[in-house]
């Protein structure tokens, strides 16, 4: 913590979890990527082709090392650029903006102290490495399952069209024979791995991950063009890798597009669901108070305020004098008895009807003149209870 005592948090599970779970998973992805790349554990699907198909008859561009974007350059960029960007960003945030780091130093056992800066660097770079090998596995698995050919497939396959019975172009015969190719087996096997483009997938993954880090973590005050410039500089090499792959007839445009989508999707998933948009771990919630501690909590009595309806009803009762209320009651009962006698209802002199509306209904049934049945009544008023109060 900047400007104060550094907070500590003890955890005995961080080291075993890191060694026995995370490192094992990372090692498993590395081994799987190695088997996809350098062994025949996962054979490539043999997809057929049409005779004289112009989509696969482009000239052979040479080995991968002769490309303008060779694998060595691509792999170096996707490894070095994000690592340098994350290291620079974390060091700058730690020393120039220490208030942004809210994580505690974790103590494991009696000797191991994990600084928040070290934890963030290991977390972000570890997740990036995991995603890098995962992208390689996804790309190699797609190539092995589909077996789509490169644009120069027929140039390295060198099929014997006469022996296969192909007619002059445009040929309509679909060749599925494994022995149809007479070229180098290694070149033919490499030419069957086109969809999706692995170099495009790795470039898109690296650019997306680093771009999201720059956008979400780096704080460059006073400049509106610094972040966009860095982001565009990161996207430009990834885009150029895809363009070179298509221009040199090493991949179709659909292969490059699929590689971009694969790498970008993996990067977005890891940033949003695994590293929580590069944010610090939120502080733990306060523990609940025990019943013993609740007894020591001071109690504050809040004033009880009467509602407005109750105040209005009280004011009406105060304005009406008791003599006026008694007189109104006697007058109403007298009118009821007189009207009941006129209608021959036979109501005793000491009793009153349950409600004035009953007298009105009977009058409407007995008397032809409706004007004689008008009986002034007071509307029912809902008087709120004294127990209804509002607390502040």
C-alpha cells in the first residue's frame, strides 16, 4: 500500500495450486501442441481434388523460411512484444501510479512472500502463454481435421493426370487416391494444412491480447492519440502477416480470416473470463457480526412521525365539536324513522336501518317519484389507524 503499512494476507493453498494444477495444465498444453506440430500422432485428413483445379495450381512459393514473414520472425514477435509491453506497463503502474494496486501481499508458510507486482506479472504472462499454446492447438487441430489444401498444392503434388484418367481442362474428375501425388511427401503433407492459418491465428491472438491490455490498464493522461497509436501499431503486423500469407499463395483468404477469428476469440475469452479484464482482485466482503458482538453495538432510537392522513383525520375531529356530532347523529336517525314510516316498513321507533342505502333502494321500489327517494348521506371515509407510522 502506498503511503502506509503494507497489508498481508495468508494463504497456504496458493503454492500447491500453482505447482500441482496450473503448471500441470500448462505443461499439458505444451506437450499437446508439440505432438500436433512435430509428430504424426494426429494424422491429417486426406481431401481430394479436381483435375486441373486452378484454385490449387498456383506456383510453389518456396519453403517457409524464404517467406517475407518467416515463422521465426512471427514467433519472435508474438513472444517478445506482449512480454515487453506487460512488463513495462506493470512497472510503470507500480512506481508511477501505486494507488492503482489494491492487492495484498500473500504470505504462504513462514518464508514465501508474493508481492502484488510479481503476482500480476506472473498471472498475465502465464495466461498469455497458456493462450498461445492453446491457439496453436486449435489451429493445428483444424488443419488436421479439415485437410484443406494450400493454393500451391498441385505444384508440389505433381499428379500424373494421364495415369489418373483426367481430361484436359476444365477437368471434372475428382481424385481421392492417396498415391495420386508423385511429389515430395513432406511438401505434400505441409500443403494439406491450410485451414485455418496458424500464423494468422497466432498474430491475431498476440495483437488482441496486448491491445486489450494497453486499452484497459495503461493510463496515459494528457494525450488522446497515444493509446490509439499503440493499438494500431500492434494490429498492423498481424494484418501484414495475413496479407503476406495470401500474396505468396501459402493460404487462401478464407484460411487467414478463420485464423484471425480463432486467435481473436481465444484472446477475448481469456481476458474477459480468466484475468477479469486485467483488474485487481476485488477486496473480500466484511465478515458478519456474531451475536455476542451485536450486544455491544449502540442502538439509536429514531423519532416516529405520524402520517399525513392521520394528521388530516385528527384535524377534522378537532374542528367538529361534540355537540355538533351528537346533533347530526340524532337528526340522521330521526330522518330514517320518518322515511321508514312513510314507506310502511314497520321499523321500530328505537331501531335504525343498517345503512341509508337500504332505505334508498326500498324507496325506489315503493315510490314512483325518484325525487322523493333522495336521502343525503355522507361518504365513507377511510380513517387510518393510529399504528400506521413512518420511520425516518
